[in-house]
C-alpha cells in the first residue's frame, strides 16, 4: 500500500468513540493516549495507518494541530504528508484556513513535514515542554 493516489480519509468529531488502533498509535507515538475527541475537536484518520487531531475555532477561522502520527511500520512513505494536506484542504473548506501548531525543536521529521506542507515558523516557546525542551511555533494560511 502506498500514499500515492490519495488516502481514504475518515473524519471523527466531538462525541465519536476513539478507535482502539488510534489509542494504541497515540500511546506508541506520544507515550500517553488521549481521550475521545471533545466538542471543539476534529480527528482525521487514514484507517489503521495515521491520525491527525485538531482543535477547531470556526468563529475565528482557525484550527490548531494537536497531534499527528503515522504507524511506525509505515513511516517515510508519504502518509503523513498525504494526511496533513487532506486536513488542510478539509479545514479550508470548513472555513478554517488559518492553522497553527507547536512542535519540539528536536523533532526533525515533523518539522520537515510541516515545511513540506507550506507551514512557516513564527515563534519559539522557551522551555515549553515538561522536560524543558523548547517548542517551535508554526503557522499556515490558505488551502
Ligand atoms: C512526523 C510524522 C507524522 C511524519 O510522517 P511520515 O509519514 O513518516 O512523513 P512523510 O513520509 O509523509 O514525509 C513528509 C516529509 O517529511 C520528511 N521526513 C519524514 N521522516 C523524516 C525524518 N525521519 N527525518 C527528516 N525528514 C523526514 C520527508 O522527507 C518528507 O519531506 P519531503 O516531502 O520534503 O521529502 C511521523 O514521523 C510520526 O508519526 N512521528 C511520531 C509522532 C510525531 O512526532 N508527531 C509530530 C508531533 S505532533
């Protein structure tokens, strides 16, 4: 299976149950799983492969990428890029063209992905993470 040809995307919204594979991937990628999406959140999935979790503020035309992860067995095959681009298009279509995120400054794979998808670095939060690492802030506008 490859990311070429476009992913089969599923969108979960507030109140939808979290699939078990998402909870597993969340724990594998981030060490701790999250709950089912809250009312203001949206979760896009490529089933069994990848997820991206967003906090949405439709009234402001904004969304924040909270987490994105690809199954470790499928890294580096274009799934992350494919999912992020699909989310960007969907959020623009839902009138949320103004996107934000923060990422550990050491996370070279994620930073490369964001840059490849048109995100620009716009700031730094010093000592943002519990272990003292800085967070780089990125933003993106448009579809
Ligand atoms: C970040 C992540 C989602 C990328 O997913 P992926 O499917 O492996 O990425 P892709 O194959 O779509 O590659 C997208 C871009 O990132 C680059 N990239 C991917 N892995 C990389 C790595 N290990 N080092 C450097 N660049 C990398 C690719 O070269 C590509 O850039 P290009 O199009 O300019 O060549 C994945 O590494 C992951 O799940 N990491 C763990 C969770 C995480 O840290 N999430 C981000 C913080 S929320």
